[in-house]
């Protein structure tokens, strides 16, 4: 619908026009009224209606002067004039100030419908034109953010200024809204759909507040909102907007709001700084507003503090999930306080998970499983999400161990595997292993193969060669030294096993890493 503002110095006639003309049937709603031009000008500046229907002859300020004043500020507002037969000479003047049409008193309903149809068509043309201008301006801003050529950057700024039709260049502020992908997916929306809904919501919200902005899709799931610097300081509170948006749209987003005004020519610096602010989300979590004061710039360490890994693994083996979870919570809380960089946190988490799986004899030997782990952790946008993944693996480990311990044979096989993991560098025989678990060698061979799908010899070889690959990364160690450290007295036997398993000799493998 389109909005209309009514102006007439005759109060009774104004009420009749407001109440007895069926505006809604014509797709129009009355946004306000005034009894003279001066009062109308003040209200129109706030309401900014699509159409103004005004009497020509009025005290204080007549309709023609009102139209001239309003059009200087809002050239898109359409004017229709009311005039009597004896005032028809004013019609030419009215049309000269951009009036779409005029209505003669007394009003004729069919004439009103005809003129309003014409006005609505003009309003739609204006909307299409303004929409085209907004799209063009948004595209210019996006180009400017990523433009490397200084001359091209200045030319783009000039084009933007012409489209804005501002008498003086304005300063701008930038907000970046980033959608939480995990909150969008359950609703069946793609990130692209979520972003489109977010932009539509913000466009309508700002239009309702009579504010304007340029919208720029900077990255996947990230919407930039470039605004007149004055809007951020006095027109609304971002916390309220974010809460309202999340409640209406049904998914979570984080806003980085840079209130430092910058000229358009410095939009790259503005974007770079706001993007840096948005990265603080990694430490503070999703669904909140981040300002420059929230960013702890003095921190950002790459040095991971020591983690009680042995005690953590002991909790896992003791099936003490709460104790293990508490150690994780305290450690990750420390990482947040130190602002440890994301890459370091991710690498730490991956390492803990891999070593945990080795502890429960589920090493990630398949490359695709390792790739899935890396992807799931590096795609996390907050440190809380990474902590949740590590904790989920802890739950999995405890569930696995509980299941094994309920099965007597599984418990014995677990014990044997743990012994091999810890003493692989020593001389290990089937007899020494069977003595530890009080089983005959043949029975131990049988249940080990049943529970693991491999022989004890194959498992020992796999563990030794896995450790050998780690040691070969150290150039100071000779192949003979590596063989002895993983439990092989015969270097030639070690080399033959390595070649059979890996398809290359130890030296060839060393050259490839």
C-alpha cells in the first residue's frame, strides 16, 4: 500500500476527505493530516508519505509553497492539489512544481479514483527507480571494498556521491551481520535464503523508521549495512534490533557495529576494521552485538598453555565424564582469556581428539575420517563450538569403554592393546601378553582377532610402524636408530616390514615428508 498525507484549512472538509473516501479500496492508507502548510511541512518531514493531497489556497503557507519546500528535501513525494473552479489559474502553477494531478471541489469519486490510479503508477515508477539506484549504490560499495586500484576507487566514490544527490559528502558507519549457519540449517533454509530474508527484514525495518542504508553481501552469510553516521548514534539501539530480528527470522546472527565515522573513500579501512571486530565472535559466541570497546586487541597469543592431558585421559579411562568435562571447560575458558588464535585452538583440539581415539584404540587411520575431523573443527565459528566437539568425543570414548568393560573378553583385549601401546618398543611375545591377562596364548589369539579384526602380531606391527613414521620426521635419527626405538633389533627386517606396509622404504618415506 501507499501512504497519503492530507492538507486542508477547512477542518470539516479535511475530516470528510479522511473519513468518507474509501482509501483502502484504492490501496492507500492515510498517514496523517494538517490544517495548514507549515504544520504539514513539519509532519511530512517525519512521516515521509508517498503522496500529499493538499489544498492550494491556505493561510500561513499555501499548497504551492508547501510543495516547493517538500520537494527540495523529498523529491520523490507525489503531490495532488485540491482547487476550486474559481482558483483554476493555480493549476498551471501546481503542475509546474511537479504535481501529478489536481482535483476540483466539490470532489467527484470517479475523478478521485482516476487521479489516484495515475499517482500510484508514478509512485511505482519512483520505487523502481529508487530500488535501481539502491542496487547500483550497493554494487559500487562492494566494488570499493575490494578494489585495489586507487584511481578506480576514487572514481567509484564519485559515482556513489552523484547517485546519493547529497549536497555535501557524508561520513558513514558500518555494521556487519553474520548468520550462524548452525541455526539456519535445522529450518531447511540455505545460507543464501537466510541472507535474503535478513536483508528484506532490515530494508523494511529501516524503511519503517524512514532511514536509508546500502546493503552489501561481503561473504557467505555476511551482510554489510553502510549507513549515515548520524543514524547509529541517535536513531536506534542495535541490541534491540538484533533481538527483534532473531525472534522474527528464527535464526541466530552476530552484529559487529563500527560506530567510528569514515568518509566513503576510506570504506576499505572501515570494512577491514569491522571485520576484525566480527572475529571477536570466536571468543564471545554467537547472537550478540560486538562494538570496538569489546575487542581485546592487546591479547591474541599463539602460545597454547599446558593442558592436563594425562589427567584428562585418566578421567576418560575411569569413565569420569564430569571430571573430564570440567578440565575441558577450565582449559577452554583459559584459552578465551588469553585470546589464543583460532588456528592454534583448532590444532590443539584436533590433537587432543586424535590422541584420545588412540587411547581407546580407534586411531584415525583413514584419511577421510581425519579430513572430516579437521573440517568440522576448522569450520567452527566460535571456541564454544570447538569445545563442544571435543567434549562429544570424550562422551564417545567413555561410552565405548563402558561397552567394552561390560564384555569380559572385550575388557581383556582392551588391556592387551593398552599394554602394546605403552610397551611397543620392548620385546613383546604372545606368552608375555597372555600371562598378564591369565589366558592361554591360543585363546588370547582367538578373542583378540574376534574383537579387533586383526592378529596380535598385525596390531603390534601397525603400532610400531606408526611410531616409526613419526620418528622418521627427525633427520638426526638414522634408520637403524628408528628401528631400535620401535622394538626391532634387525634393521633389515624393519625395512622389509615398512616397505611391505607403506609401499616405500623408510628413507624414501623420509624424503616425501
